C-alpha cells in the first residue's frame, strides 16, 4: 500500500499544477470572477452527498477499514449544506424556473462535472475489495485537499471584501478535508496501518489504475470549470442568471 499512497502524492502534485488552480489563486483577478464557475458544480456537490451517505457508508459491515470509511462519510456527506449556503451568500441563488435550472445542470456546459459524479459513484459502488475502495477514497481526498486550498484562498479574499462568512469556499472546509486526509497520508496509527498493508500484484496493478481514473476524472472536471470561467462573467450570474447559464 505504501507505493500506492506515494503514487497518490505524486498525482496530487501534478493535479495542483492545473490552469484552473492557477486561476483560482491569481489575486490579480477579482475574487468574484474566480468563483464564476460555482453553479457548475451543483451536480457534484449534491451527488457527493449520495456517494457518502448511500454508497460508501455501510453500517452493517464491521470490517475495521469500513468503520474508518463510515466515520469519514458521516462528515463528508454533509458538505452539500455548505455549498447551498455559499450560493446564497454569493448572491447567485436567483429565482429561476425549475426546468431552466435542470436544463443547465444537464447541459453540455456541465457534462464534465456530471461525468465526474457518475464515475465516482460507479467506481465506489461496484468495488468489492475494501482495500481498493480505500485507495479510491484516498485519491478523492487528495484532489479535494488541492481544490480546497485554492478555494479557501479565494474565499478569504472575498470575505475581506464583503465581510461575509463563507463555508464551502473557506479555510474551515480546507481544515476539515486535511483532518480527513491525515488517516491516509500522515504519520498516525491509522496511516501506519494502511502503509503496512501488503497488496498482492493484482491488487497493486488495479489500485494504480483506479488512482489514475480518479485524477483523470477530476482533471476533466477542472478543465470544464476553467472553460466556463473563460466564457462568462460573474456579474452575469447576478444580473441575468438564465442568460449566463444558457448562453
């Protein structure tokens, strides 16, 4: 398992160099504009709730690793509330016909986000080997840690301007993700246990494929968000949400 977790660290480093994260951390750009993509991740934010509460969590399974998964899922499965709160705080929780909203969520503009949600659900639901499921979760947490670092910076810059408190794009969310990720990547009892697990050749080969699949899926999603940010202005979301989301 040690080699696999080290590979996740390597992939995380590569992932952090994506143009989307360079954009998020560019303080010369208005922080509102750096969050213009925020409506696009609605499908992911809400699907992540189901991923944790309906798929990853299994309270009937008494395997020690499943208990770790259950504990993490309990927390991660509630982050959608922060997302909805930030939509309101950003003043983009606009009145829109329900049918128009659905058209946007299932449009070509957000297909890469939906594909990420669907890929993660498929990977986790049909992976019977709990060791490989742990690998998938560790890779997901690595992408989350990278994204939250960048979003926390934007959130703090925005808070300084608006004097409003943010939750999904905030240091608080980042800190929660970092606590979760410690079990897989830092020096503690659980991490030592995972590092010392021996994977057979078939498991290791499959684990590396799964790690690549997770990072490839998130990379595609980030590229889609970057494309949306290049095409739209934040003020459009506030003044003419239907125009911005369907143009």
